[in-house]
């Protein structure tokens, strides 16, 4: 299973969608141009990294716990 996370960005009067695709282990598989703009990472830098890199440190550990519990279901 793969998660697709969409973020809407309204810039220059156009609605754009940032796409972040990650697998069940939380590893980023795809990251489009709008996601690059919003998060400040280039696709070549972030693909293969944990999705936690996009989160504040205060929620990273909880997210790892959530993914671990989800995989057990």
C-alpha cells in the first residue's frame, strides 16, 4: 500500500497541488515541484528519506509509533 498526501497551494491565483507519495514504512517515493516549493526540499534530496523529515520534531516519534501500529493491523 502507498499513501498519497496532497497539499493545496494557492499561489499566483492558481490552485496547485503538492504530491508526496510514501510507502507503509514512511519512505518518500515521489515528491513533485509544488511539494519542493512548500517544504524546501528538492525531489532528489528527499526521495528515499523518511516522511518524518517533513514534520516538526515534536511529532516525529508519534508518527513512527503510528506507522508501527498501523502495520500490525
